[in-house]
C-alpha cells in the first residue's frame, strides 16, 4: 500500500495511476482535516468485492477453507472441459502434491 498527499497526487496524477495499474496496488491519499481517500484499479476493487461476497456467510467461508486445505494436501482432481457435439466431455487427471521449496 502506497501513500501520497492530495497535492502530490494532483501534480503527478498520470505517474501515480500508472504505478497503481502496474503494481495492482492501493494508493492512500492523505488530505487536510483527515479527509483521506483510497485510489485503486477497478480490477482490484472487483476482486475485493468478490472476496467479500464469497466470505459473507460462515457456510461459504467453511467450504472455501476446506477446498484450500484439500488443494494444499494434493487431494484434488483437475478437470478440463472439452466441447464434443451436444455434450461436454470431461477429462480428469489427478493433480500432483505441491511441495514447498526451501
């Protein structure tokens, strides 16, 4: 997360927006009288909204955490959908267990 003053942002707007886009970062603008602002890309905002939605219920959160644990343990099946006439054919393969590199 980066910070800048409103004055700095006004003077270097293009550069600051380019930085946010390239880094997919968030910029906090500090203004007078504690009037602060947040600047971020639409892509970042949408990702945050989606995450908030996915974690909005305890049942969803539990299911997602279980899925993450299964993925980390290598207990997943990767499926590729392949078009085949009127029906989709599903090709499955087991995923290798990931190991942490040191």
